[in-house]
C-alpha cells in the first residue's frame, strides 16, 4: 500500500483483504502469467521494431536490458537502470516515447511501481500507457490500474476500471479475476446486488475458469 493512502472504511478494508487473499492464492497463475505474457509480447515487438526502424531498434535494445532485471524481480534497477548500460524503463519511456518499445516501458514501469507498493507512481505510468487492441496485455494493464485505484481507496474508479478490464479480456484467465475483485469492492460499498450480478456472470459465462470452482461461496455470501 502507498504510505499516503487515504483512510478507507473497515468494510472496504475487509473486501480489499479478501481480494488480496484471492490474488495470493493464484499468484503464480495471475502475476507470473501476466508478466510472462508481457515479456513474450515485448520480444515480438522488439523484433518487429528492430527490423522496421533504426530509432526503434535502439529503443528495443534498451528495453531488453531492463527486462532482464524485471524478470529477476529487481524492480529498482529495472526502473532506474544500473549505470552500466541499462538506462531503466523510465528513461526508455522518456527518450523513446514515440516507439512501441517506449510505450511498453510505461507499462513495465507501472508494474514495477505496483509491485513495490508505490501505487500513486504506478497509476501515473499505467494511465500514460497507450492500450492497444490486443486481448491480453491491454486488459492486464487496465486491471492492474484498477487494483492500484483500489489500493489508493478510489473505489468507484477501481470498480469501473476492473469491469473495463474484464470486458476487454473476455476470457477464462483474466475476466473472472477482475469480476471478483470488482464484486468484492461492491460488497465493501454495501451493494450486494451489484456484486451478485458479477459473481453470477462468472458462473454462467466463465464456467471453465479456476474462479468458477469457488464462485458459489461468493454467491451465497451476498444472497
């Protein structure tokens, strides 16, 4: 959580705690999966940029050096560089802002900040990331932004963003996670009917997801 995080109601804290517990339970599937997808996509983008444009080639090479630290969970060096050839995601985003690699660096930077509890900084980077029409990376970026809003106590904005992420993803991997998180935030606001709609959507539409195996307990809680 951010050090200057606004005070939230006990019920909201409880819902956020439940959300965090869900994420912890499926951490390998959610966090590592999303990061893995981003790394693979970045490699493809890097190749395309390498072939296409000289300036983009430099951006891709700079991004690649940062990705090595990111993959090793060394978020400080991934963000700020190591002074030995890696300039860091922040510099890549600033110096190569007009390239796809520069845009992707904003997403990486937002993830680094979020992973270290710096939610305000994460929000700034994730909001500046230009989402694309892909089915995985953009929904994951939007979902992470929604979680950062929630961690900052901006519940309404968090719910809206999480629902946007779920809709954009529309798959068994990401959508149920964001729907559950949004549902729990609705519960924290004393809106069980709204939460129930989201839980039932998981049960009906994402029956093959991991979340659907436990969604009945969420449904029973709000009925």
